[in-house]
C-alpha cells in the first residue's frame, strides 16, 4: 500500500514560481510512474507531468518549458517546480503514483493542493 501526501500550493502572482511536493509513504517499490495532474474549476482532471523509474519524463504542452518534475530521496519525494505561472494554471494539483502491473496496476492519489494564480 502507498499513501501520497501532496503539499506546497498557495496564492501566487502571475509570473512567479511555486514548488509542489509529494511525499510517498509505504511500499514505494510498487510504483513505476509518478506524476502530477490538475483539475481547474468546471474542467476535467488533466495530466501535467510524469516521471518513470527509468527517468523518462513527459509534460503537457501547456506547461513545457515552465514546469519541471523531479524526484528525490529514492522516490520518497516527487517535486513539481512551476515557473512563470499564469492565471490559467489555477487548479487543484494532485500527485499520482501508478503501480507496476504485477502489483495490481493500482493508481494512488494524493488529496490535492490548491494553486491559485492571481494578481
């Protein structure tokens, strides 16, 4: 079992930066991919960035060049560094972990952290 605790959201002005953190607790060797998703008011949840155990990284087109996903402490922590924030980045951001198929292919989610970009 894995528990994800996401944090770091807040109110920030356009153009500024924010770093989100996701602490993975439990049997983290189950996890093959970690990522960040977001859900803006009235919209569907969308993928923001992912990182795999072998270091493959992907980003949504809307955040390429502005956001950076990284891991630390042997995958105990995953970060999302967000630069040049825009009002359209306002959303609840969720940490996600996908388990290997032989561990059931389970999707784990954090409870979400709210990011508001506004002047």
